[in-house]
């Protein structure tokens, strides 16, 4: 979509909200809460990224405000993609007069939206571990008429006990675990919305306390966020001599770089299912189904050169699911459907002694996905201090403070 560079901020802002509401309705079936719609039309996003052009402020992309230090792979802070901001606020279901805690201050824009939603009787506290980020958020909030929002510099894992309890907690950094402090600082009928990472993919979840000993998810949404500092992040290895293909996996998984080195040069085993998809159809639920059934699920990332040279050809080169077992792997793949223009056939490609078996296991997941393509994952999170999940509850992903249980 072209952008009119002569348009005023209000016109660009309304166009942004029109686009994201249409995108969410089309891709996720989400009809945006009218209160969130109104707040996003009211709060001036461009004033939270003043060093960027208006067109950038109202584009469908994240705005990197604090780039990573030289040599570091991840940015420190950004203004998130507007559609993701809207979806998470929709799931948070903020009511006037509520107390809100935000983990990850960003530019202050999200806190301003929260303050707009809570109204004059509500309270919003936002925290971030980075001094530069909080100073910038404080300045932006003061300059845009939100001096009442509290901005605190501290480790987000600590929350802000002095202003608890909170009716809602929203986390705007990628989390691989849920600290005990967030459980303690949320009211019993409160809601936590966060991007939770497991098996090298991230879903935004809306969680509520259930039975006094765990969280239940009621909503999920594919997303990506800057990871939270101080939590155990995913591990990464390279599996070819030219550093073109990487595997990303969780700390609890056993992935041996030495065993997998050069595996892509071994004989290729292909497994093609009967399932077809059109070019615009989302396929991430295939990945989610694998995370709920197979503990060997990881993420594979292939450089464009690896794809061009046919060394590794995942369905989505930068992020596709894979299975690893010892010195073998298989990854999710697609190819143009024979005799069906515009359609893609889904399958898997394996390498190593167990490559064919692993490819067939991915194929089983694809076949199970076929009849219920829009079925989302169900997630339960059990704080370790309250006990363990039932043995038959689902696929358990252990974390230092919690156990994440994933089912379809």
C-alpha cells in the first residue's frame, strides 16, 4: 500500500488503524475491541518515535529505537508492530479504573494506550531494566500528556510490588518463563498477557489463574519480541561448514552440534503429505502441533545462499520447525503442488540415519493439522512453587520457575 507523504498525522494514524483492523479480522478472525480502536486513533504514535519520519511511525512495522550494541544479535528496544500492539491490548481487556503493570517500557506508547484505556481513575506502571529506555519513555509520556504513568527502572522479573496488586499485567518483551513475582502481584481474577517462547517460537498468550495452582490460556497469537534480559534464552548452533544453516532450541533439549555437523550433506529423504495450502494460508499451526506432541521440536534457519544451493530448503527459510534426534534431523518443507496452480504441497525433508523417520513424524503432524487448520494451542503454566502438573496433562516444557504444558 502506498503512503501519502503529504498526509497529516491524524490521517496516517487512522489509515494505520484501518489497516490493522482489517488485517486482524482477515488473518485471525479478530474483531478489535472498539475501545482499543479508539485509543489507537487518539494516541499520537509519531510523538513516541520523534526521530523517525511520519510514514515510518504509522507503517506496519516495528521501529527500532535502541539498536543492539555492535556485535550483539538482538535489539534492546523498539516500538512494536501496531497490529501486535492492538491484538495484545484486545486480549488484555482493560477496564476503566484498573491498575495495570507493563513489563518493558519501550517508547512509552503502549503505556499511553493503557492509560487511555484505564481512564483518569486507573493506574499504569511500566518498568524496564534499561536506563536509556526508561528515560526516553518518561520524556515521551511527559511530552504527550501522560505524566501520571509511573516509569520505573528495574528488572522486569521483579515487577513493582509497591504498587501491587494489579488487575492486569502485560509483558512487551519476549519471555521464556513466568516469574513467581508476576503470579503474586496479579489479583486472583486478573489477566496476564505476554509473548511466551517455547521450542524456538513465540506466541502471545492471555493467561488467567485457574484452580489456585496454574495459569490457563484463553487466547493465542503468533508474534515476535525482543527477548527479556536475564532469562535463559534459546541456544543456537550452526550445522554446516559455511555457517549457512542454524538450529535454535531450548536449554532443556539435547542437541549436539558435533553430531549434526555436516548432516545436510548426507542422503536426503523426502516425505510429502496429501495436504495442500494456498499461498496466503498461515502454516504456523503445524509448528504448534509439533510442539504439543514431539519434544524434539526445534527451529531451523537457512541463509538465502543455502536455499539457492539446495543445501537446505525449509518452508519459510528464516523460521521453520524441525525435529532433531542425535545426528539426524528433518524440517518442514513445501513444494508447488503438481497439477494444482497456486497451491503448495506440505511435507518434510530429512537427513541422517533417522532422517526418513523424522520426516514421517512431521508428516503425521501435517496430516493431523489438515482437518482443523485454525485450531490454536492450549497452554497451561504451572508455577513450580505450587506443585507439578498432572502426568497426563500434555507436552511439558520445563522452565526454571514454571512448567509450560502445551496441548492442541
